[in-house]
């Protein structure tokens, strides 16, 4: 029976919310799930296991090739673990000893060879560097600076998002960069990737963050405008354009809801704390973010730039649902009968927007519909 007998794997396992690790031996993933669920009191049905370090989901095959004492996280059905960064998120919330932590992380980083660990320590340091109490440009010039020194670092990020196979991209990278440099698009490219500093007209962090939010909301309005091109019937198109103009007027009077990102605003108007901390509100179909994602773009330049990967996600989707529903309503009724306030709220306000970390931004269809009772003004409903 030699060879058929499976070796016992010894692993260290913990649950999502407890940091205490337990040693467990098992011959299969199935057995490990069984033992782990019992030990950590996680419901067995739907439970799954991720690598502690990077969140990779454990499969039966992968299980057999685990090194001894691999660190794992046992998760209940709807829980997710995206790796060590989750713990950094928790460190972020504890302000104490941050100087000690910075020194410790720097020490580790200077001896660390593994690119992955270097990256993780870098992330840690990034989050600990906090000058969020400074508000004016003259008190934190660095925050307003561009990322000139690490253009290649940003190209690495570009590379991650590129559809090209890595090898090919690596070869074209240098070529592309020097060509970009000679074209006007470099300016655009630089501003998109945060390489050029913040415009001189912004004297405070809050003023810039307010503008940042406004720009996002303006972007949604642009999408509303451009949808007109897809409407064939001239009369309907006219009604749609009229409606869009009403939305713009409302947006202008609300100052494009820039208040959401402005920490100087009254509490009920902003999404952040007074210090500038934003917390992920969880995927559109979840009540909260179990990974405790949070970020303070006011804290340092890198966080400000990273904040651009956080999204205001429409629960009821703007392009797939809200705008087509508006057009459909206009087909049946005059624009004056449409409950525009409802559509305004869906398109541009917190009532239908959630601020989410990129991990909690689900790309698939949301399958949520507009509330039929709210589409038309009271009494005008069909
Ligand atoms: Zn999240
Ligand atoms: Zn989305």
C-alpha cells in the first residue's frame, strides 16, 4: 500500500476575526475543513481556506504541495481574505506606537530580499507615514507633489493593468515611455497617474479632495449627456436632453456633491472622519466591508494617489439600469411627469453610491432595478 498512503500535512490555521493560530494535521483539504470548522467554530457548509499571506484560495491540489506549517485562514461562506494587507488595515486603526512600527518595518525592509515581502513592508510603511493633521500646502508640501521620482514604479502598475502578456510589455516598455515623453499625451498620462503635482490653485488638502469628488460626479453627468447619442427618435432625444439639463442645474446647486470627500464639511455631509479616514462601505450586495478596508488620502501623497483606485459604486447601476429606465420613462410620459429627484438621487448621491475599495468593487451585473413606484411624480403613475 506504499505510495497510496497520503502524508499528513501540518498547517497553522486561524479564523478571520481571531489572530490566534492553531496547529492542525490533515491528509486532505476536506479533512482540514472539517477539523478547522470544529476547532474555530466556523460553519462547515460553504467554508473555505485562503493562504494567510496573499489570500490565494486553497484547493485540494494546492493542499498537497503546501510547505510544513503553512499559515492559513479559515473563512465562512461569505467571508474573504485578501492577504496580509488586511492586517495592515488593522494596524492603520491603531495610532499608538506608530514610530516604533515605522522603525521596525524599515529594519525588516533593509534585510528583506523577497520582492513580495518588500512590497508588503513598503505598504505598511506607506500607511504609517501620516501627516493628516496638516491641512495647508505650506505645512505639507510633499502631499501636493507629483510622483516624479518613481515614474517606473507607476509603469509597473500600468503593466499590471495592461492586457498585454508581460514579456511583450517588458520589451516595449522603454520604447513606449520615450515615445510618450515626446508627445503631448505625456501630460495627460502624468496627471492620470498622479505624476504631476496638484495644481497651484489648491491651497489646502480639503479643497483638492472636494475637487476630486466633484470630478468623479461630473464624470457621471458626462455619461448621462453622452447617452443622448444612442437615442434615435428626435423627440425623445430632445426630452432626454431637457431632462439632463435639469439634472445639471440640481448638481450645480449642490456643488457636485464635492462635500463627500471634504473633511471640513459637517459630519452628515461627508464620507470621511474629521481626520480624513474613509472606510470601505462593502460591496453593493453587502452591508459592510468584512476586510476593514480603510484609507486616509489626507495622510500622505501615496495614499492620496492610491485613493484614485477607490470607487463610488452605483448600487443600481447607472449605465445598465438607471439611465435606460429614465429613457424608457420618457418614452411613455412627458419629462414634467418624471420624478427627477429620484433619478438624481440614484445617479449622484449617497443614496445609491457606496465608496468601495477595489477588492469590494464587483464588476459583474448588479441586477438591481429602479423602484417602479418612484419613477413618476405622485398621481401621474400609469
Ligand atoms: Zn472593502
Ligand atoms: Zn460597479
